[in-house]
């Protein structure tokens, strides 16, 4: 069934109805002529899959459940961490350490016991994606990494499912709808992934806590519009949000006729190895440079305790240094090349950052500049907190 907007919607089955409790629950929808009984029945019969139960998935799941989307699937494999609570409003402090998928399902069932919640506690992969996605009408992408975004995109195009896309970073967000007939897909906008490490994750660059709430809620709104067949969905339009300026901008997107997935002459007809496509060499790899001499936190503590003359080089940013520090000499990685004169190549130097990645790059640079007595603190200040001094806060 298609509406005047061109958005396919499921026609309510003749036998479908709302109970008295549902009529009361959804009364603010029912009195709106744009939704009404017909629209609410469409919502009740809709099947939406949410990829990710994190920052975007939290507001998305809450509002889809509250609106009465009859079947909601959740895909996630992570556990709730203290750092999630700043933005992932599905969870509370008592959920820390629990699987996100079970905590999220409990919260959504408590919010609306009238709906069905499906859970998939797994990585979404090329082997399972088509089986997981096939039973749902709409897929909403709340992921935070490029391999999964390309995977979700390609699976949606191959299955003919709309992909309600959102992404966030620091103060900025993006929202659009990919994979719609005659509309663009993710590859039309981003034919190739960025080089590994070029775009930092939220864990590396941070995110304003309220931002995923705004972007995820817009994704939920677009999903509801697709289901009831009303309004102008973000098909062929990329909505950009800047929280600092409090401004929205819109860019027109066009379908690329040469797109290898959705174009006229498709070359990708099955799911591929997306980690390889994006140049990812394993999620646990701490750095993109190799053969870096390292020292463990315990080894460093032993040497400091016996009075060895070690120079501690901190290559984080000043605002990170204010959170916690090892009383080292602060030279942010981006300033190292012009401040290298502050370092004495005859002294033993131990470089560190938050996790060991940036400091490994610093060690690599300094070794090429002629420094020989230099080590990278393995695992960074996070490992120091775990292995040496738990009073040092983790962030």
C-alpha cells in the first residue's frame, strides 16, 4: 500500500483492533486526524529493527515503544558501562555491568507491555545480517563504526528495506533515510570509507550527552512517518544539526547511477567482508603503528619507585590533563613536532595518553627524529588506573 507521499505502509489487517487500554494509552495519537485509528493500527502492526542500543538506540527505542510500534527488534552485544550513563537514557546505575540488550528490553517492556520486543545479543555480521533484517519493515541504524554502517546499508538495499540513518560526533549530528526505492543509499553519499583512524570515535572525541537524544528522536520521528505514511520523509535529504550554533541545515542527496550496490550496473550482489573493506585490522588493535617499544604500568611504577630518572611525556589535550594526570610534561600530540626542542634526547622518556594509541604515534615520531631512549606506556592512563592506582579516574 502506498500513500500520496510515496512511502509504502502496511495496510491494517481487517481483524486488527485496539483494546480499551490501548485506546487510552494512545489517545493523544487517536485524536490527531493525521494518525487516528488507522495510523495507530499501522503502528501496532509495524516491525522495526534497531541496530544498536546505545546513544541513538536509547531515545529511538523509548519513543518507538511509547508510540506503539508493535514489534521492535534490538541488536546489541555490549554491556552497560558507567560512561554510557551520560547519554544512554535507557539505562540506570543499577544496570552497569549488565548486557545492554536485556536491560533495554526490560525498560521498553515496562514502558509498554502491549508490544513485542525481540532481542539479538550478537555482533551484526555478513553471515547473520540478512536473516536478522528480513522479518522487519524498517531498519534504523544507530551504530558508531563504518564497517557496520556499510553492512547495514548493503543488507537493506539487497532486502529492499528503508534504512533510517543517524550519526553523531561531539556537537554535530546527521540524519537521513537510505535504501528507499529511487532514493540514494549510504554508498551514494560515502562511496569509500575514510582511512582507519582518521575519524575518531565518540570514545576518543567525546559527544555532548544530549546530542544522541536529539538525533535519535528525529530518527524515531522519521520512522513513525514512514509507518503511517504522512509528511515528507528525509528521502534524498541529509539533515545536519549543529548543537553549538543550534542550527539545522539540509543537503540534497541524489542516487548515484554508478553506485555498486543500488546503481544501474550493480557489482555488489551479496554481503562482503566489511572490516577488510574499511581497512580495519581488528577492534582490539591499540594503534596503527607497529614495532613500538613499550613499558607496562607495573614496570613503570617499579622504576619510578626505585628512583630511576624518567621523563614522563603526556601527549593528551589540556582538558584531559585536568581530569587526571601522572605529573608528566604536557605536550599534546598535535604540537609535538614544533615543541620537540623541549625534550632531552639523552634522557629516558615514557610517553603516555589515555589508551596508548596517540602516545604510540608520538613514540614513532620521536624515534624517527633520533630519540632512542623512549617507550610507550602500554594501555595508557586507563591501564595505569587498572593495574597501579585505581584512585586515578578513568574517562
